C-alpha cells in the first residue's frame, strides 16, 4: 500500500481548490516558457506537461488525482507559488510534531519560485472574484461550502501564511468583492512577531515576502484610491513594522544572495544565480516602496534608520537605473535640507553608489552633488554656514573617491569659474562683477580647494605609493582663478571677500605644500588700513567676517571696522607664513625679509598719521612682525651647522623635513591665536543659542 498523503495535502484536496491550482500551474508553465525563450534556455520544464482536470461532481477523478499526488513534494504540489490556507490550530500541531520532513518541505517552498507582491495580489483578487460568482453559477455547491468549509469562503488575499488572528469560525462573511477589498485585515503584533521569529531562526523567504506585503501597506498608507493588503491602526505597530522590514531585509538578502566586499570599500554585485533572479523582483518592489516611504517620514531617527539600512541593499539594485535614480534624488534632497545626522546617513548612501564602480552612476552622483551644493550656497548666514561647511566637506570626500572621473568634472567646473572671471574683467560692469562677487563663487572656490587638498595631500600620495593624483594638474588653474578674483576688486568694502578666497588658498598650501605667493594680496590691506588716518567713531557692532563678503557703507573708515580688518589680515598673514611650504623652507629668512621691511615702514606711517588712535591695530601688526623676525633668526642659527650646498636637493629636503615649525616663535604665536579665536567663536555660539532660548520663552 502506498504512503499515506500528508495532512496538508488531504486538507487541500478536500477544500475544492484543486481546480484553481491546476489553472495556476498552467499559467505558471506558460510564463516560464516565455522567460526561457527570452533567456535562450531550451531545457524542459520541471512541471508535468499536462495536469489532470477535475469536474465539480467528479468524485472518481478526485480519487485518481489523490493517488497521483501521493509521494509528491510540497514544491511540486505548490509549484505555482500558491499560498495554502489553514487554521492556526492545525499549523501549530504540525509545527509541534517536530517532524523534520515538514521543515524540509517549508525550506524547499521558500527556495521555490516566489511571485512578486503584485502577482500575489492579482491571484488573490482573481480567486476572490471566482468565489463571489460561485453563488450564482452553482448555488448547491456554494451551500455545501457554507456548511462544511466556511474558511474557504472567508479567504482574503492579504492574510498571512500563518493564519489570521482576527477571524472567528462563526463569523458571517460578506461576499461582495468590492466591500472585501475595502476592509483589509488589521495587522497585529502577534503576526509581526511570528514573521520576526521565522526570519531570525530560519531566514524564511516566505515570511520575508509577507513582511514586504505589509511594508507596502505602510509605505502607501496615505495614498488615496489604493487597495492595501493590511490595515495598520496603531502607530506603534507601524513603527515596528517599518523598522523590522528595514533592518531584517539586508540580513535576509545577505544570507540567501551574498555579495563580495573589497578592502577599498568597493563591492561586486551578487552572482546571477537562479535564486537571485527569482528574488530580484521582490527586491526592487521593496526598494521602491522604501524610497516612497522616505518621502513621507518626518521623524529623524526613523529617517536615519531608513537611509542606513537601504544603503546596505544598494548592491542588489545597482543594475536598475530607474531605482538608482530614484534613490539618488532622494539622498541628494535629504543631504541638502535635513538634520545633520540624517545628512550624514544620506551622504554615506551616495558614497555607496560611487563604490559601485559604474562610470555612468558616478557621473550622475558627481553632477548631482555639485548642483545641490551650488544651489545651497546662494546666501550665507550665521545659521546656514555650518550646514554649508558640512556639505562642502562631505562632497569633497565623495569627489576624491574616484580621481579619474573627478578630474573631468573638476576641470569643467573650474573652467566655468574662469569664464565668469574673464567676462567680469572684460566687460567691467556692475552686473558683470556680480557674477564673481557673490557667495556661490566664494564657496565653489573653497570647495575645489578642499577637493584638491584631499586628493593631493602628502598622506593621500603615500597611500597611492608615492604617485601623484590625477587632480594635481588642476591646482595651478584654481590658483590663477582665485588670485584673479581677488584682484578684480580692490576697494575697502571688498576686504571680507578677499579674506574668504585667501583662506581657501592657505588651506590648499597647507595640505599640498605648494608655494603660492599670498603676501602681495594681504600686505596692501594692512598698509592701506594703517595709513588712512584717524578712524571715525561708531557705535555699530563689529562685522562678522565669516558670514559677510561685503562691508556696509556706514562701517567704512570706522574704528570697529578697521580693527576687524587688521585683526583678520594679520591672522591670515601669520597663518600663511607658518605653513610648511613657507616656514618649513630653508630660505625662510630671505622670503620674509621684504615682508618685514614693508610692515615696519607701514607701522611708522601709521604712528605718524594717527598718533595713538590706532594703537591697538599697530600693536597687532607689531606683534606679528616681531614673531616673524624671531623665527627667521632661529632658522638662521640652525643653518650655521649646515654642510651642504643649495644644489644638494636631497639633503635640503631632509633638513626641511626635520624642522619642527610648531616650536618656532611664529608657530607658538599662531597656536595661541587659533585657540583664542576658537574660544571666542564658541562663546558667540553660546550667546546666540541663549538669545534664541530667551526668545522662545
């Protein structure tokens, strides 16, 4: 005697749903043949070529079908991906029995062909329509189902595989299809815990699929005229569902279709296995739902979690240009507008796209990042400056991830800056000056100085084995453009503009060790300010050099403005002279000689023209000059023991590398100045925050 059929097979055959399964299998065979033709696969299908047909009153044919189904696996029996229905009690009995055969069958079913979320909804809706028409076509059979199998009539396409927690045996069922679609089952915490348990213990693809169906309901909960598989009535359940789906999906995918991560941060896409091709549609459906959900989230913690977890599945969707574009636009928008913590998560997702190695994606990333940066820099205030600095720093890290591609973009955008400068010099009108004399131009110059400083620094060069970066040739054109913009306007109102551009070049000098003569652009500001005579008294507030590129007309020639200009100019000059390329040079005493002579002459002129009216400004300049002279004497003293000539470049480089510039008088002086400025900046920020709190109270 043959082996007795399992309980699930007997129950399913008795439910009267076999005809639908047979039709679904035929549909699956036709679909599979179409895909095999597209892939060029000439192999035979694993499913039988012909399935037995069953009439509604054919009891003998039913017995024949049962005999044929004996010994078949769950995978063959449910080859069309049909979701079997069963009560919680019977399922619990099967699980508690501890039979390994059932576990193996479940794993086979998980690894079988998984239809997408849309396919599941289509099959459920079609079956629901058949049940609603059964009462008219065969009232006797419909009456038999009401008396013996009410569970089948209560079938809902949104119910999970583990049974519904809401349904009762004696509950009346509305057979109106439209009414059934409107009342989706309520998602409960018990169902969610069951899915979590299956995902953690078995990495079940079936549980993951049902979780994605519920996640789609959460993502489109605010969409009108949208039929959802589940109703989510509790905000706690909503947050738990979203968090569970976001955190568990990367774990499930990495378990079933892992990808290779390389040491440099780049990755290889998962191997195109049968399982990955089967899961691809579900992955893309989840990804688009997640991107749609991000646009509706307002909680920063949930947004941070969403971006962090979606970033982990980028290797699985990198081949879909539509998905990449949608998520990239979302990341760029968040990066330019959201909270700092969420911005960092978004920029890490953008960097993940760069690590893919796809040139077209990297081009889109570089272009989108620069455009968002430029649009965010149209105006700068004390509140927006920290966000802009964060954008510049994070964007510069993105650009240095691929030097060859970054060179093409950097060349094009630096050339645009040069064209704007040339037009301003050639036309020399007020409108032409505005094309260069604005915050966008200043931040763009500073951004490219950050990029080149990161790419061409000594540390980055050492990581490449001593090879120069492909971006190194762009240092010279950037310096030419920046110095040309400084020389474009020379009036005293534009001094803050000069200071911003000079800071960018000093940053470039400090990291690339490139010699750029900046003293000719700073010394005239100091000498002209000291020689203007007695300043006008004023009760105006000092000008914030960090958030202004132009001084108001009423501040010109006032004491408060001249003090601010002298303080900023002397600090930048000292910062410039204390860099490794200037102070670390063996020729430092000869380099600073003309600077010291010019400043000494300006100090005498300032004392004569203003008397004691500018004693504070003169004291700041005098302190810098004295530190420079002391440092020059210290280096001259160290040069007395030198036994090589200027032509011995190797010995010269070794001597300069051994020089500790931080222990020189100028190095110590600048260290104190930087600490004082940082302390003052923090006090200003605290005062500003306290003022805002008072306004709120």
